[in-house]
């Protein structure tokens, strides 16, 4: 059976980035870079007494990787927003320094991969939750190798579980709530819903 | 309020400040990658010290500004070291000598050594990042990323435009807090303020996008105002930096 050239089998959303898409993604990345700066330098140290359960708050670092693509729905938005947020937090001064760029890359790329598999068409809670979990998994592996290579495996599993819960609640559910609040405020006119 | 540390003019005019930001980025990334491959405390100590010395001598960074930038990072460094020592599986081995103990919690010598080594790694990585940030101008970094590292220019300059609005973000935060106070709300901090902050940021992004589109942003081939070219000092910097990295890694064996 011949497939005619002008009728694609699946209708993909327009992958081209308007200037507005770039700027809104960039502004979200920058705003969360400032949040990261606060989280890196102040909040995270105060949470240190919680031990492995500190990671229940880890997913604040993963929000742009899901929130930005949820709003602009363009290929690459997860990676762009997360990398930019990481870069801004480095320039503002981060204890993790340039390694934050590697963190940002793996976290953004993992979420991006999930959205790519959905062909950038499904934006419900299940896809957001899977993307958040993928991002947290990438972050978990990265931190294990780079920062906590000598920590016992049982503790690592506990840390991973805490990060997973954190990602589901803060990133999956949280970015859906944030996007809804922004839509109600009327600033997302002209973005797909 | 939001402290984005701007490098001083004298640092930007220094030998290290004139090196291509891309060359600095590549070298720091190589050093950080090297540090990730070793668990010995000596390479991070050497590389971190050389990085800081280079920032002061070649980068003409004031030691006082360096200290101010490094201070908040010290706590994170200690946290990483402490938790690696505390959660090390060696602590459960009854055959090993105990350095300190509190109730059921034991701290053994190998665990402490591992914790110190990791604290050194994190401290060195943080120092290198500070040395980079205090000798690099953000606009020049983006110019170099576009011209020398071939980063897509619409995204790079869009990100730069958004980044330069960070001071506005601080003003928005002040305005939001004042608005809460006028409404008689006690706490000047509330998570809901994040929504207000993002609303204002997205509105600003829309205005920026319209202004940039009106000036033909990304509509054709871009001409360069500030041209970034590879130079001999860049090559010398990369060569010397690689030699130092290899020497430090061999020293740490």
C-alpha cells in the first residue's frame, strides 16, 4: 500500500521554535537557576541533618526539565531549560561548580528522551511522572558515581527511593500544578494546551 | 539580594581574562573529569590550589573577592565529606580500628580517609568553578560559545537575553513581598510567590521576544560585532593546563 507523501502517518506538533518559545524556555531556565542557587547554597545544607532523607527534597533541581517542555512543547526544551538553569547556578556560584553542567545535562537528557518517545504529543500526568522518574534516575546514578562512590549500597537504594518519591511529587505533580496556575493567570495564551 | 557575582574589570583585562572562555571551559571540564577518576586526595589538592593561584596571579582576582565567593562552598564540601565518611560500608566492619563512635554509630579510619578525599575533590571542583566565573564575562562567554563552539545562536543569545534580566527578577521579588505586606500578610515568604515570580518572568519573556523579532532576531545570517578568534595564548593555556593535569594525576598514583 502506497503512503502518499503529503499525508504523514502521524501528525507531529510543529517542531520549529518561535522566538517566544526560546525566550519563555530561557526565562524559566534562568528563574530556576536562581532557585538552584538558593537550593545549592542555603537550603540543601540546612537539610543535611536528614541524612539520606534529605533527598526527599532533591527534585527541586529537576523541575525545569519537565515544566519548560510542558509549557512550550518543543523538542529540546527539557535539555535547554535544565542546562541553562544549571549554567546560571554555576555563574552565580555553586559548591558543585561545573559538575552541575554534567548533572543538568544528564537530568535534562533523561527527561527529553521520555518526551521524545511520546513524540512530544502526550502531556498527561503519566508521561510527566515517567519523565520526572527518568530524570531522577539519571541524577541518582550521576551522584552515586561522582559524589558518593564509597557509600554503602543499601544507603544508595534508600537515597534512590527518596529521590524517586521526590521526583513524582515535586516534579510530576508540582509542574502540572505550576503550569495550571500559570495558565489561569493568563500568561500562556498562544501556547498549546 | 540575588548575588550574581560579576567579575571585576581588572580580572577581565588580565592574561587569564583574555583567554577564550571556551578554552577555559574545556580545560576546567578536563580537570573536573580527571578529578572524578581519582579517589586520592592529592590531585584535587594540587589542581585546586593551582586553579586558585592562577585566578589570583594570572586572573588578578582580589583574594578578598575569592574568599567571599568560596565561603558558602566550604559548608557543602564538609557535608559531602562527612556523609561519605559516616555512610561508608567500612564502618560496619568490626575488625577495623574505630576513630570515633557515638552510640551505635562507628567511624573507622578507612571511612574517614575516603571522606577526606571526597571533600578534597568537591572543594577543588568548586574552586575551579569560582576561578572560571570570576575571570569570565557572560556576554563574551556566549559570543565565544556561538563563534568557537558552534552553539546554535538563537538559543545562545535568547538565553543571554533572559540571563541579563536576572536583576529584574530580584526587583520582582521585592515587589511581590511588598504586595504581600500591603495585603496584611505576615510572612514575607510563601511558596505561592514562585507562581507570581514566574508570571512576571514569562510576561517579560514575551515582551523581549516581540522586541527581538521586531529587530529581525534569527531571521537571516548574523553579522558579528565582537569577533572571537583562537589565539596563541589560548593554545598555550590549553597546552600548559593539560600538562599540569597529567602531572597531578601521575603524582596522585
